[in-house]
């Protein structure tokens, strides 16, 4: 009995790892979270040949080619085992934001440092959060006395230039205001 449970747990862990890898690839190749969620819903509700045709239709139309190709590979790997493919996509959707925040944080930090240096203020740090696929970047600065929008706007524009799929807002927290 324990052997069967261990096998199921091992299989579930493998599905989670495949889902996490797909989430990483989706974020890096800039496949949108909505697209990933749409594929998950299609796998649950439509026949797999329809899902395959949809992926092939989208592969050259929207960003995320590497993720689309990975999904085609998963379709071939799982064959007609729809429930296993569905679990992989479930895990990918659950872990998408986890990997997305890391990418946004890296880009936002570099952008905030650059703009703060240009505006002669001190970059102190930042926090990134996500709610419904929209990021909020809170940049902490010191020595900045102007309107926070005059700092937030160029940081936001630089983030967009480096990470075109970024959707969200940039907020400024002036930490040494007196």
C-alpha cells in the first residue's frame, strides 16, 4: 500500500517539475499568463487534437514561441492522457507568477538604479507584488524632493523597454522625507 502511494507521490512530483519548467519557459519567452491559462482551460474542455491545432495556430502569432513548442512536446509526450497534461498545465499556471516576479524584479531593479542615478537620488530598494497578472513595483528612494510621478514614469518606461510584456504600476516611496 505504501509503495503505491509513494509511486503516486513521485508521479505527482514529476508533473509539478514539468509544470514549473513550463512556467519558467513561459515567463522567459514572454508568453502571457492569460495564454497559459487559456491552454489549461482548453485541455480541460476540448479534444486534444483541437488543443494541438490551437497551439500551432498561435505559435507564430503571439510571443512565447519556446513555450508554445514546449506545450506541443508535452502534448506528444502525454498522448491521450489528458488528465496528466492538465495537471502539468495547472502547476505551470500556479507557478507562473512566482517566476514572473523574479524577472520583473531584476528588470525593475536595474531600471530604478539607472533612473535614480540620472535624477540624483539614492536608490534604497524595491518590492514587487502581483495581483491578477498586474505587477506593482514599489521603489524606495532617498533624497528625492520632486513629485513622485516624475521618478515613477521614467522607471516604468525603462521597465517596458526592457520587458515589453510588463503590465503594472510603479510607485515611489520616499524613505527619508522630513
